[in-house]
C-alpha cells in the first residue's frame, strides 16, 4: 500500500484554491506502481465470483478495465449523461454546487449478476452512490465498491457503508481534501 501511495502525486490548489488534488496519472505511468495496484485488486477479487465490473467515467475506467481483463469478466462503463449510444438509464447525484448525472446501458447488467463498482477515488461518495443505484435498478447485486484512494475526511466511504451496507475498499487513504 505504501508503494502505491508514494506513486500518487498531490497537486495543491487544483482545481481551485484549498484543494489538494490526488493525481493517479503519476501512478499509471509507473509500471511497478500500476502493476502492483492492479495486482492488489486481482488478489482481493479473484475468488469473489464477480460477473461484471462497473467503472466510473473516466479515471475509474483505467483500473476497472485492467481488472476486468485480469479476472475475465465483463466491463460496464458508467458514463456521464449523453455519452453512451443506445438505450440507457440514468441517475442524478449531487455536486458541491448543483447536480450531474451518470448512465449505463439497460442491457449491461442482468438481474442477479454480481457487480464490483470501481473508481479512482472516493471523496463524498456521490458518483459511487449513483452507480450503486444504477446497478440496483437493473437488479444487479453490488459486492463492493473499490477505489485506489479514499479521502476519509470527506466521509464518502462511511456514508456508502451506512446507507447501503456496501463496503468501499481502498488501497490507500489521504487526509484532507
């Protein structure tokens, strides 16, 4: 875990003053760090009988697709509204100032399938929560949510656990926001 955490750079005051942005691109360009990250997820989930990985636009796609490939399971993109062709369902979630929506294809998850939801990090948990709701609308079973980073001071992982009874597994955590 400490190796992975050490490969993630922090960019102060991005995208606005006072924010400490945790940038995984420095982890992704490091072959050892990226391989170790995906390896940790493979080790955790290889025997969990996951059928689909639903990964959140856009940085969640990176680890989610790599893990789906390694596990030999389907990959479901959870996209921002209007980015998927075909029939979709959408879910609104709260932003700091306003709302946004994410969507998935209506045929991406079958009733009863076991799904892992992935993103690069959990902050307030809004996009994870919206993704959980989408999977549940399609009658999928969310095994767990997985992220590379947790920002525990923002309370998202705790809120997901308390509200849905779903664990959020993160490889590393950073204090602050």
